[in-house]
C-alpha cells in the first residue's frame, strides 16, 4: 500500500499532571519513538501505544508532566536495514515489501526534519546568505578570529571596558569636546537641495555642562550640571467638584517641572489641565470649588491663577485660587466704578455655570 507524507514529530505544551500525549505519524516499533521533555531525552518512564497504526496514537508518561513542560514525540527509526532479508526464490509478499519500502520513506522523512532545521543557502535563493528563520544561536564561542561573529555578551563587555572608554576619550580630545553635538531641526529650514538645516546646536563642554550655539556658530549660552538638574513628572487625579451647574466629568491632568535646591526645597511650576468640561443644567449655589488636589502638586502658599468661567451663559474673567490644603476656589471679577475686585459668591444662582476650560499654571 502507499505511504503518505508525514511530519515525524509532535511537540505538545503540557497541562499540569498530563500523562497522555498524541502523535500523528506511524512507528513500526516502540523503540522507534523518542520522547523528550524540555529538550531532554527520556530513557524510560513512558509507554508507546498504537504501534503500527498509520495515523499514529498516544504516548503515556508514567509520571504526569508539569504545566508548561514541552513534550516532544519524535520518530527515531535507526538508519539501517537489518529487519528484512529476502531469500533467493523465497517469499516476496506485498505485505513484507510494503513494510520494507515504507521504512525507507520513514527514514527519509526523519532526515528531512533534520535538514529543514539546518542553516540553508540555496543556490536559487535571492540572497547570498544563510537564513536563520528568525532563530538565534546558543552556546557560541567567544570571537577570536577576524571573521568570527561578535556575540551580545562580548559587545556588552566591550562597551563597559576601559579600552572602549579610552578610545572615546581620545576621540573627544581630537575634536575638542566630550561628546557628539545635539542638533535641532525645523521643517521650514532647508538648503537649496531641500536638505534640513539645523536651527540650533548643543554639545558637551570639556569642563562640564552643555553649550548652546546659534545657527551662525556663535555661543548662545552655557548650561551647567546644576542648570540641568530638574525633574518633570506627569499624572492625573479625579477631583471633587462643588457648585457647578453640572459636575464636570473626567480626570484633571498635571505636569510638574521642579528644581530642588541644596536644602531640599522645590522650585518650579505646575500646570493643571482638562480638555473639556460639561456646562449645562441650573445652578443651585453661587460659589464654585474643586477639592482633592494631590499633595505632591499643592503650593506651599496660596496662588491666584487667571481663568475664564461661565456665569448664566456669559463668559467672564475670573481667578482660581489654589490653597495649600488642595482646594481651588473660583472668584468672579466684579467692577464697581473704578474699583475692580473678585468675589467667590459673585456668581448668579441660576443659568449655566462652570469653567470654560480648566487650564491653570502656578508656582510651587
């Protein structure tokens, strides 16, 4: 009978305690099956079922596998021909001949699996090189000869080596600086050929810090290490809204940029923002506040920030005062003759009332 094309192995990821594993190829004897668990061949502790079945069967482990174990069932028929010996003028039955020829097909299928797993450089391929198939090497030797490939561990060691540091220092001395320039480009600044031109340049100084240069090559400013010692943090929080026509939805976001002095005091700015707020309904209070500002972005002293609010459908100038307690109170602008003041209860009790947009920047 004919013998179909088969892949003479199966790889199964085991579940916890799994003992039975299916294979989908024919083995002529139990000895023709090799069992691997996580790449280690098992010499015993398994039973091969359904020997001689064309479409395969199962292998049972005596001890259940662990979850995630990679169990491989691999055809392992010896590359020999000692199980058939036709006699002169003896029996030449179809059953015996089929087994003999099928065994050779099985051996070739095993060899094909090994060949397919090898590096290839086929004469008809479009690239003159070996295709790794997306796989890498393991257990390579350290590069010694000029044509040896460099491994990651070798490169990592070289980057951290004093020889590499000396080479960088020598190169820096030749060009009079300690590192490469940082160039800034703008799409509108191009030469006659359309190439981008740098609109500014910064480069490290041998004495420390960065030096900024204008496009004509002259120095603009020097930034020392202390100038650059700033921290930028971002985040968001869900505040509590009071006194609005309808409580706005969504979180408030913030950006905090600070520099810490030698005494541990922070100096910088915080920006609170929200892209949109709901403005609808009828107000039942005159004052508007926001509470729940995180402690990390509260100012040490109260800060006033200009902001635009809505009062009974009209946009008016207002001030948002953020206290060290984390509360923002909104004060409406009031004009009486030549006097200008702000009042936290200066909003009407009816009509739409809220913020046109939350966007406040204050010092801390």
